[in-house]
């Protein structure tokens, strides 16, 4: 569910090249390491894959899910610490309201992901 929201939201925020790309980099990480187009279109696949893996009920899948999320977070660090097109901070003030909403939804989605990885009740509801 979050993938399509982040896709549409990122499309809006990029403003046909005149907006901001940081939120796209965050929600699509680590795909953003491979360029804007890969980040944008890969975003539609990234979150459903994370969702599928995290709901599988086995220790191996919990480790895999945790690894995927840590790779996601490491990609965010690499994107923002490196020299790239994602670091244009000049237009962020124009989009502050949308950024706050995006940030809150991103944090909520991450809390749900970690809760789902480590809480078996979600897995039992799917069976």
C-alpha cells in the first residue's frame, strides 16, 4: 500500500525536474544509488517485495527482512553522504507541508514493518 503512495508523492515532489528529490531517494533506497529513473520506477517493486518477505513466518525470512531493511537504511546514508543529485536542499522550504506528511507516513510504515517482522500475530492472521 505504501509503494503506490510513495510513488505518487515522489512524482509530485520532483515537480517535473523543478522540485526536490530527497524524499524519493529515502523511500526508494538503495535503488537511488543507481540513479533517479531506477529509484522512481523501482519504488513500485521495492515496497511490495519488502511487504511479502516480512510476512513470511520463518526465522530465515525474519533475518532476510531485517537485512533488507538495514540495506535500505545504509543506502540512505550513502545517498546523502555522497556527491550526487539528491542533495539539492534549496527547494525544500516550498514543500514543507508535504514533507512533514511524507516523513510521518514513512516513519509509521517503518514501525509497522519492524513490528511485523518481530511480532508473530501478524503472521498468524495471514494463515
